[in-house]
C-alpha cells in the first residue's frame, strides 16, 4: 500500500507536468510554478504556526509531490533537456530512495521518461539521449543505495528494540535482587547495553 501511494504521488506529478507542457497551459508555466511555490510557502507557514518546532521538511507524499512538480516545471521553464537545472534531477533520483521505498525510483524513471520523451528531438538529439541515458544508468545505483540505507535503518531499529527490552528486564531484576553481587552484575549489563545502544545510534 505504501509503495502504491508513493508511486501514485510521483506519477501524478509527472502527469500534471506532461499535461501542462503538451497543452496551451505551457504558456502559463511561470504563473503555475509561482502558484505552486506560493501555496507551498503558505502551507509551511501555517504548519509551523500550528506545530512550532516541527521539522521544515518531513518527506511526506505532499512534500515530495510539490518538489517533483516544481522541479520539473522549473526545468521546462528554463529549456527542458537543455536546461542548466537538469542536473537537479540527479539529486531527486538519489533523494527519493531515502524518503520513499527504493523501488519507487523506477516509477520516477518511468514518469521522467514520459515527460521528456517528446523533447528528445528538440535541440541536439545525441546530447538529449546522453542526458536521459544518464538518468537510466543512475537509477539502479540509486535503488541499491536505498536498499542498503533501508537495511541499515531496519537493523538499527532492531538493535534499539532489543536493547530496550534488555534494559527493561534488567531493571526489573535489579529491583527484585537483594544480593549485592547480583546487583553489580546487573549494573554492568545495563552499562554495556547502553553502550551498545549508543554505538547503534551513531
């Protein structure tokens, strides 16, 4: 379900951009981009007032949708495949796997392919093919980065859960223990468990 909603988010952003650049709406690309940015700023201000201290960017579906939409509009507004902002797609490609499921990078690749396909013949064809090819080439690398990151996060969470359980059980045993030697051993276990937890967090 999570993969489906995240994929839908990326495809929806790509579809909206494709509609804009393929219709008379392309003439209003700058105002549309300005509107997207204005709505995003208003949303952030409202959220910060409601929940002060909350992180500015939490990586929600809405935020990723807005960033993807704004980035693609900016690229097409400044020349499409010839845009000097095209390189930002590489950051999006690697950033998405840390926010979403790693597999969604291929969904993003599909959306980008659909969006840029009609622009292939605009300008230098070889240069355009190289740019799109670089995205295709980097997608599997990005996917494996995301998989490794996810694996480490899962392992870290498991260590956190296990050490937390050990600490709870040891605290209970120490509270019940009347033997001084046993209490010292339990204190030693608690200390080592805390060290393990700290190492896992680092």
